[in-house]
């Protein structure tokens, strides 16, 4: 596992790091809620593959930044301090983790030393109530939670459903070898298809895509922390 702490979740570098690689929060595009590999004759894995190719070629796609920044502030200010206090642990807030080859990633809400991690969700209230009453890892998040264990190699992960002034749900999820094998097989197939289609795109273009300028936020430009993109070297 490679752990990135040189930037924070929501930073331009973090958004760039997701481009062109499958990440745990998106593994549901490759496996079903029943733990089966999605067939490539269906639309979902193909749409996901083409989106990842588009990111690698042209950079981050719209619709990601605002949520990531808002979620980061919420975790830092509310959920993580409360969890640390209630369970007497220290959560290491890392930005991004990848497998050793850098081809698969995840953005844990935190690592719990020595060998765990945590995924925190603040759900819409009806969904929060449903999750509380079910008392188990919701199927919507099983691929993400088990995917984080796949990327990090850690044997357990906490799912924590949190809303202020409501009961909270904490589920400790153990590593499951059968699920890990399914995810590995699905990702192996994805990467094979990704590499083949990338080579085809490069051949059609006649060369690799031009080097992209680093992503910057307008607020950082206004505050003098970054330059206008046109002023950056190509």
C-alpha cells in the first residue's frame, strides 16, 4: 500500500489522483449488490470504463469537487472527533491510498492503527433510520468497505453511520476472502480492458494526449496560493 499525506482530501492534487484509476467508492460499477461480477454485456461497467479513460486523457470531470470538500469539513469538524472520543482511538486522516503498483485506489475516511480503517456516512434521515434499524453494513457500501480492505491490505474496517442528535451505527466488517477474490477478478478484467482501449485511443490520436496543466481552484487563485492556468508551464 502507498499512503498519500502530502495533500488533503478535496485538494486539486487529490482530485487529480483519482483520474484514470478505479477507486473503492466506485467498485459498485464492477460488482453487483449480491457480490457478483457485472457482465460486460451490461451498460454500467462500460460507462465506468469510458469515464475513467476520459479522466486519464482529459482530466477531472465535473460534479466531484463540491461534495468532496463539504464531506471533508463535516468529517473533520464533527464525526471523527466524536468517534475518537467515544471509542478511545486516534484516526489517521490520510488523503489517498493506492495499491503498490498505483493502479487501484481508495480514499479512507481514516486509518485506525495498527490494522483497521473507517468509512463514515452521514445519510439522508430516512436512509439513516433504515440503516440503524437494519443494524448491518448496507449493501450500498459493501463494495466500498471491502474495496478499502483490498487496496490497503487491512483485515477489518468500520462502517459508521453518523447524524447529530440521532443514534449512530457502528459495524465492524471483517475481511472476507471470497469477496476479496471477486473484487480482484473484477478489477483485473477492468484493467485489462482499460489498457487495451487506452492503447487504441493513443493509436487513433497518433500520439499520447498532451500534458495537462495542474488543476487549481478559483479560491486559491484569488488568495494568491496558485496562478492562473495560462501562466503555468506546459
